[in-house]
């Protein structure tokens, strides 16, 4: 490993680079360089001013490039004090992660719980709602079919590949149609759960074909909240609130995840 490699902080550079941190530290570096230039020019020598500015700016730029920041503690300070609205401009924070699961326009919203109760997929159980036995069995049967891919998703949503733009974020990915997202899958397990659910609803719910693409996405997303079996490992999903950290921010999310394999099935900002 070279000396340059030893100086690098991969957790704050490359794909993990925090753009707000970089911008703020770059502004600070330029400000310090200008201040050094002013001090150097006090004797009327422009060469000294340029050298003084370069002596400050070049090491500062190297530090920002290699370490991701110039001022010590910048990532922590950014998470704590940078307004969420500013972070959102750089694609960071909850507005860029969880709430961007594109809620369809109000006129397209569907009462997911009532719909699932009406078709018999959900039923009251104490003070909560649970999946009905017939739906659980049908869903597990659908899981046993061939491994789904994105082509299966397009078929279930009645779309072709020219209509959809996929955005990948590690294991998670989103599907965009026109200007809105029609689905967000936090893991492969979440994706498999939705494909199986769509197959069941297509066979058992006569009005499924009449729902818009966004409405279908809402229904499938809502069903994941009630899963009692992980599609990947068969473990039991649990609901809770977790703190999610990115390079620039941290925020709470409501999440459903499998206790055995940690597969994330559902995630949203808590109400």
C-alpha cells in the first residue's frame, strides 16, 4: 500500500463521498487561500500572494480529495447541523431515500387496508390486522414458482421495458414510470414477496386489472407490512424503528426486517 493509499478514507470518498461535506470544505479552503493571498500581498508583491494562496489551497484540495473533508469532524457536523432541505438537494437524507418511494398523485391513491380486507387478504386479529390463512397459503405457493426477475415484474404491472427506468442502489432498486416511482424494493426478498403477491391478486381479485400501475404498487407495498414469513429464509419478520446513516445524515425509519437473515422487507419514514 502506497503512502497516498494510507491517507485515503474510503468511507468518505469515491461512491461514499458526501457532496455537502465536499462543497462546504471546498468553500472553506478557497476562503483560507484568499485570506493567505491578501496577507501575502500586503507588501505589494503579487508573486508572494499567489504562492501564499497556493501553499494553502493545494494541500487543502489534496486533503479533501483523499479524505473527503478538510475540517476535522465534518461528517458528524454535517449530519447534526446541515438542514434536511439542503441535504435533499444533494440526494441525501430521508427526502431522498425513504419518501422518494413516490407516492402517487392524490387522485390515484387507494385505501390499501380496506381493499385487502374486502378481498379477504387481511382480517382483524385483536387490535391489529393479519394475513388470512387462504392468502398466506396462496402467497407461499406463488413463492415456490420460478425465481422472478424484472421481466416478471413488468408483466405483473402490465408494462414493457421501454416504459420503465430502473434505479439500482446496491441490493435495493426502484422502478420509475414517467415522472413517478411505481415501486421500491429494499431487498431481493421484498421483490420476491411482491411478485408472489401480484400473482395471487391477479388470480383472486377481479378488479386487479383495473387498478393503475401506481395503485398496484401501493397494494403490494402495503401487503409487505403484514408478512409473517421471510421469502428468502423463512424467518419471522419484525417491525421496528431504526436509525439509518448515510455519509451525510442520519434519520429514523419504520422498517420490517427478517430477524434471521436481516432481509429488509419494508421501509418508510415513521408517522
